């Protein structure tokens, strides 16, 4: 079973002698966002317990394998006992972090059973809900809180592995990419990037780019670029909109940059295209 230790504010660590021989028990679980101040951890000799961190939003900067790495939202970071812990969260990245500390004679066995390791799994509300449930149970101590925490933590471990494995399920990936395409058609003007598209699909950036091109025949950025140009053509035929207004509506703050890419794509400037329906037919044939 899992024995749940008392939750405290501060370092949140509270263990008891009777816990020492248990297979697995949670000593702390928490959440924090960093909006106004940077935050750093320097533990060269690590901690005595195990730790799992889930970067829900923003990013964190971790010293792993003798180098600093920027770990994006949707990532899991695992620390074993006595493993050096050196990492920083910058307020400018607006990170939101969940973490859980645990120990027990079978802690490593559980991690190995579910292949829990440093990895990208994507952002999942169902996972943060489990964190929230454990935090609540440890803080308010309602009846049977240990049983609820037991169930939530045991569900969390295979859930992490399932989300990790789902990245490599081509059927699931195709469905997610199709949902992304629907979303892009609604919000093409938003500041999409490879990272944000991959996050939407719960995939790593490299794997997402490969899967997207395999499904559509185009890179994600080229697809978005083409979509914006097509939307711009439609808007430019609206007499009440200026070129600058159209540029802003399809996601380009700089109208001069928009004019350059529009002409590159269609062969004519947006100003010349504006209000001329025959140019729409001409451009479609290019």
C-alpha cells in the first residue's frame, strides 16, 4: 500500500519512522506558478526521496547530463535519491509546475514498471487533476484521505506512461493532426509555432513535424502559411478592409512583411489584388 505522510507548507516534507518499511508512500505534493520572481534550486547532493516534476505551462531550465537544457511544457522530469538537482524557473517564462515527492522500498520498482523517465508527454488536464486531488487530500485530511491518495498516485504512474506511448500511435496521431487542422482553420491568425502545434497534439516537436508532413504532404509552418494566404485572398476582396487590416486579421503585424510573402505566393501584390475578383481566379491557377 501507499502510506501518505503529512503535508506541510514550505518544503512540504514530512516522514515518519513507521513509513520506512512501506513499499511506497507520498511525502509531499504541490503546485506553484512563478509570475513575478525567478526561482532556483541548487541541491548538488540531491534529496533522500524520489521526485517527479510535471511542467504544465511555460518551461524550466534544468542542468541535466552536464549541460543546461530548456525543458518545455508537457514534460516530465524525474529525480532519484541523491541525484543532483539543479534547475531554475524564470518568471518571464510564466511556468506552472506540479511536483510530487515519494519514497518506499519499492519506489524504484514502480518507476521501472511504468518506465517513468525524463520525457515529453504533452499537456493533459486529466494528469493535473490527479495532482490537484492528491494536494487536496494531503492538506484537508478528509476521511479515507490516504486511500484516495493511494488510488490517485497509482493511477498517475501508468497514466504518464500511457501518454508517453500515445505519441507513437500513428492512428491517434492522425486524429490529433486532423483536429489541429480544424483548429488552425478557426484560429489561423494566432501566433502558432511548431512547439505550440506539437503541444496541441501532445507530441514532441520533431515527431509532430514528421507526422504532420506524413499526413498532409506539407510542413506545419508551410501549411499555416498557405492557409493564411488563402484567407487573405478572401479578405482582400472585401472592399471595406485595407491591406494593413487584412494583414493583421491573418496574423501579420507588419503589413510590409505580409505584402512581400503575399506577392511571393501569388505573383501579385495585395494592393493590386485588392478588390479585383479576376485576380482571384488568376491566382488560383498559378
